[in-house]
C-alpha cells in the first residue's frame, strides 16, 4: 500500500495560507529536503486551489530554474497529479480529477502499487483526509515567523483530534525545523 504524505509550510502562529513569509527561508537545505520527499513519490494529490496556483507557476519555472531547483521543478511538472475538484473538468499539467467520491478515490490510489503520494497545500481536502485517517505521514516546515492564522489555519474543520507521533525533526540553519509525524496508533500517556 502506498503512503499519503502531507507536506506544508506553517508559521509559528499556525498560518498556512499566504506564504509570502516562507519565501526567504527556501534555502539549499529546504531544497534538498523537499527534493528527497518528492523523489519518494510517483504521484501528487492536490486540492483545487493548490492545483490552480501550482499549475500556473511551475510550467513557467522550467526554463529559468537552476541547479537542484531545476530538477525539482522538472519532477513537479512531470509527475502525475490527482486533483480533488468538483468544479474543474479540463485539467492540464499532467493532472486529472479524482473520480467520484474523494475519500473512495484516495483509498483506491493508496491501494495501487507504486511510490508515495505527496500532497502539497492545506485546505478543505485536509479535513476530509484527516476525518477518514487517510494521511500516513505529515511533514511540516515550521518557519520562525509569528504569522497568526488569519488567512488560513493549519487544519480547518477537523472532526476529532488525530493523535500524531513525532518521527523526526530536521533543523535548518535558517531556523526552519522540518517536523515529520505519523499517525499514532493509540494516544500517548
């Protein structure tokens, strides 16, 4: 069974929406970490808004990206993408909409053979994935910016409080800490 991995930037205040505060922290250490995560995947899962933003930006980056970022951009552009959307019917950027019910479609994707499925971006799809315990691993790039969650909090509309177990913490020179969590099988004492 394939793992579904959620990866997102988050401020100390829990903000994940307007990411202008994260850009100064996208250094070579972040790039290596993100590239390794992406290399473990053979598909992406995206919500509609994330798809719209990334599909508008990444194809244009291919011509100007340099070094390791060029490889990352190329991989982003070529990986198959599965998009949770009920409003978009024509998708480009090597993407297709999830068929039918999103929960059933994600379960079917996870049941296929292959590498990990990485999900970038945080939004309404996350509450659904959390409710149905479909995310296997979380990678949060905790950024040393006190941006309150006024645009979009880390997770909206979560039913229940899923327990997580810390599996690793990777500090970067920039002050960012990449936190890797998995779902806890049972609550910790």
